[in-house]
């Protein structure tokens, strides 16, 4: 959906592209599994229990409770992606067989910055800004033997960055609401899918056109507060982010290059009934299916509409619901330990493996640990590490009877951040 003139790019979005955007991130689908080193140490939980100025990305109301602070961090992320093709057949009109064998994607290491700032204005109000990103849809398959789709080197590079200025109102000492307009920038590059030109509404805007950039906007709202002496709750909703179309890829993505960002809902509880311990439970729902370019199935859409048309084929992703469990132990006045686990059924049906060679977002489990160490009354160092074990999805090639495709990925990473309070 075209919403912003490219000539009116806000300086803040350029800032976000530098600080927040990344082509790789530990993922539930292609959304990050959490935001901020502290929350990531608890598997991304924190809707009801915010502790840093990255809180807006999960629940904007949480900024009411983190005080005046600046958070800066950097994550090292390593996804290991591969696919395996087994079986073959005699090419016939309407079939598309891939070369048998296994391929590994290059580009296995990424650096992901994080940034958040919050300022207490009064006993009831705060303002701040959070810069964060998504981007689990990055692959780079070599061009050997003609490439994955016989059109040379294949893959995609998707990066999304968000700038979310934030305002909160604490209408009671233990209750707050938050509002955050969300400005977004995303870029995309697709390679090696020119062999699908016969299926495209615009073959010149299908593949190998370099990076394209789109801007957009949305809104995030949240509530956080006490439900009792030892129980806190939180709830947040981020709207669909309405983005400009990717003009260079209007022959690939449904609705003339549309690639809006889906809605997200977070709900959480935090229990402090054990001395020095906090237990967190979060539920997150991501509505991938509402975006046609992501949620529309390959078949029968490929047979009834062209790539790029309304009702054109997409990646066939289903909605994702994530369960996150987190634990925090205040070991001493200066030292805190964290751990977490999350699970979500991955979004790719076994009928959609062909196109999802480009975007194998199949991760389900994330195991995390973290810490914070107070260096001085004003400076705290935090760290976290995570592991997402290998997950595979195997299905038939819908255009190659008798051939199967297996997608596989595992992920690991670590981050450090520094917080200044004032």
C-alpha cells in the first residue's frame, strides 16, 4: 500500500536503518524472538515486566516503569540454513524439478544493534524512543549447476527497521498505558527466481533488480500494571504496518509488490511471590496470514493468478502463536541472573516448501540465559546467549511429482548491552 513519498524520508528512518535494521535475527517466522538484551535473556518475555528502554518493542506501557535511561547493545547472530532435494522425474509441461542434493546458505554471521532512550517527565508521564528490527528472511544459495531455480545464485535479503517514539501515562502509581507511533523502513532483494517469469505479471520486476526500499507506518498501544501484591499483567497490540510497495519486485509479491508487516499481539504475566525471584509468562500472536505476499499459498494461486497480481501466490505462511517462559533471580544487589524458553509451531506447511527455500523460517524452540551486573550506581552491563536447535520441514515439490524438499535451520547468538541511568 503506497503511503509515503520517497522524497520525504525522515532522518529518523535513516538513523533506524543504521542502528536497527539487520538481515538476520533469531526468529519466530521472521519476527525477532525478543527485543533488548534483558528480555532476550528470558526468551523474549517481558510484556508485564519491563526493565529497559527497548520495552516499547514489546509493550510501550512498560516505559513508564523503567526510569530515565539510555540502553545500547550489540548482538552476534548466527543462523545455519540448508535444504536437501531428494528424488527426480522426467520433466513434463507444467513441472519444475530441482537438482538433487544439499545446499548450505552462505552469510552465517550478523551484527544486530539495539537502542533505547527514556526520559521521566513527571510522576505520571514519560517520553522515549526505541529503535529495533526484524529480519529472519535472508538466504544466499550458490549458483552451482545453474542455481537452485536454474537462474543463477538464488536467495532473498529482507531487513525491517522500526523507530517508535513513545509516550506513557501512569494513571495510578501501579498502572500505565503507552502509545507509540511506529515508523518503519524495509528493504528487499531477490535473486535467482527469473525462471518463474512465465508465471509473473511483470517479468522485468521479478528477480535480480538489486535492493528496493519501502517506508511505512503503524501504531502500538499497551497497558501494564499490578493485578495484586505479587502479580503484574501486561497487554499490547501493534497494528498492521502499512508499507509502500516494492516497485522493483511488483512481479514477485502479490498486490503489485505489497509487503505490509502483520499485526502482533502480546499478553503477559509476571509473578514475584518468591523472594528475589520473578517468573514470567508471555503469549504472542503474529498474523502472517493477513499479508497476501506472505500468507497466500503457492497452489492453487500460481495456477489461477500471476505472481504480483491480487490473489497471486505467496509463501503460504500460517499465523504463529508463541509461548515464552522467563525466570529472573536477583542474586545480589549488583548481580542478576536470567533464563528462558519459548516455543512456537513454525509457520510453513509441508505443502509450501518450494518457495520457502528462499525463506526457511522454521524455528520453534529457543533456549536462553542472561545476566546483569551493576558496574556503578549509574551503569549496568547485561549479556545474554541463546540456542535454537535444528528444525526441519519436509514436503513434496508441488511442481515435481516424486521429488521431496527438506528445509533445515538452527540458530545461536549472544549479545551485550550497557545501560546508563540518570
